[in-house]
């Protein structure tokens, strides 16, 4: 018996070691690119081109960050991204919750038809040109609303929240509240919302990440660079090497401008990743619970 237990323990140890090794490799594969961008943003571009930057920065320099602080377009894009993410997330989460709660009720008339109607929109849409014409006819081109309103309600998110409410808040609780004179609105505000904090945190994270990383809608609908989000500014720097000329006014040669542009690229990537890295730890404890209950149960 002791021999069997000893063999089982040894096999368990080997299994754990393999798991930890695989997880460690996975973590390194995920974290190293971000770490490389961080050390590249404070390294001499010549050392990066020469392949000398692996673990530690070479020829430490903060020239890229100092020039980022001088670029008004980057900081206006940063402010715009924060504004779009906050406003868009507030609108999207509100619409998602108000759509999901009625669908979670068994007494909603036409519930099946409404659900299938919503699902139909996930398979078919008007396409880019009709959507642009619609946005233009509504007068939303070159405004913030072209970015936050068209995709405010996601069917996938509505289904997740609906399933969460169905499996977390029993009908008996609503019936007991109704017997005490509680209206549907009061029940939704005072009972459903407080008990739905995990899935609300998931929705906040989903929508915030979506708005923060989005640049295509801004590329299509925004004409003024003063309204550009940070990701569109970053796209122009990465793809087209477009940096504000005022930032490079003291750089003479073309090669020197290219080196400084490389530093700015890496620096802007780090700066643009900061808010999401700060936000996630506060929502992480709700994230797993909300996703599992909202998407697997039921």
C-alpha cells in the first residue's frame, strides 16, 4: 500500500512539474513581448537594430518619452480614448443590463421572438457602406457618437448577462418583493444590480478594452485629428511613421529621425497599455466568476 502511494505521489509530482513548466513557458511567451517593448523604449535604437537588446536595456535613454510629452496629438488622443472608453462603456453596460433583465424574466411576452431577432443580427448586417451612409444621415460623422452608439449593444454580452441573472436571482425573490409592493424598476435597481456585480465587472472590462483598442471606426468616421483616439495616433506612428514635426524639429538627419521615431513607437505602446494594466487587477476577482456563471450555466 505504501509503495502504491509512493508511486502515485511521484507521478503526481511529475505531473505538477510538467504543468508548472508549461504554465511558466506560457507566461513568458505572453509577458516577454511587453517587457521587450518596455526595455526597447529606453534603449538606443542602434542597439535594437543590431539585436543587442534581449534582457536588459542598452545605452539607457529617455529621449523617446521626453518627446512623447511634447507631442500634443498623442496626449489629445489619450484624453479622447479615455473619454470614449468611459462614455461608451457607461452607455453599453447600461443598455446591456436593461436588455438582459427583461429577457431573463419568464413572464416576458414574445421573449423567444425577441431573442431570435437579436441573434439574427449576429449573422447578418448591412455592411460598411450602408452603415457609413446611416451614420452620415444621422449627423454623427466626425463626432464621438459615431464611435460609441452603433455598437453599444452586443448580443453576446446580453446573453451572458441574461444567463447570469437567470441563474443567480430566483423568481421567488422577485415574487416576494412584488408581494411587499416592490415595482419592477425598484427590484432591478435595488436587488438585481447589487447582486450582478461580478457580471457587471466583466461587461465593464469587455467594453473598456474594446473601446480602448478600437481604431477602425475612428479611421472611418473621424476627419479631424483633434478627435482621434490614441490607438489611431499609434497606428499612424507604427504604420506610416507619422510623428508631429514639432517633436523632431531639433533632429537633423533622416536616419536620426527614424531612430527617434522608433523610440516614440515603443514609448506610446507602453503608455497606451497602462490604463488597462491598472484597471484589470481591480476587476479580476469578479471576472472569472462572472464569465463562468454567465456563459456556462443554464
